[in-house]
């Protein structure tokens, strides 16, 4: 029973559960935003984007492709909302906050792995390196 208790209380599982709950709430928020603002704007321009009644029949079998088309349009609208109102502003904010920070890692010139700036040897390919703060600056007219 103690193993099961450890499993349930492990940080990753709790983090995953919290992320799921917050994600579900956020999905509802984005859906409601699209329903309240984006869909009416689209309706003003080109009519209501509801194609659920579209279907094609082949040999007596009906293929209701309009349901998929409506879902695809809703997905694109939702993805655009998330990208332009969440992802892009968050990326800009993180970029602005990280402007003054000094780099802590650099790329190994041999294997291209990320290694600490002060490393003298790559932890992956074991190549000997000159620490980044001791690298001589390159000047094209000096040997």
C-alpha cells in the first residue's frame, strides 16, 4: 500500500492532474470566447459558419462531412485565439524578461549539445573546450 501512496503523491502525477484541470477550464474559456466574440464577427462578414447539415450520399449511404467541416473551422478559430491571445503575448513577455539575463549554457562545437558556459570538457562527447569567457575574439585582419 505504501508504494501506491507514493505513486499517488508523486509530484509528476499531481502536476499532471493540476494541468489537466486548468487545461479543461482554459478550453472552456477559449470556447466561450470564440462563441461570444469570434463567431458573431464571422457571421457579420460571411454568415453563420454552421455546415453540420452538409452531406453527400453514395449508394444510399450518407456521409455527413459538414459535421467535420464545422469542427475543423472551430478548431482553426480556437487555435488562432490561443496563438494570438496567449502564446504570442507570453513569448514576448518571456523574451522581455530574459533580456538582461546572462547565458548559462552554450553549444559544444564538436557534438552541438548544450553544455555549461564555463565547461572545459563536453559531458557528451568529452571534447576539450576553452571556457566561453576565455575564448579569444576573432578579428579577420589579425592572425
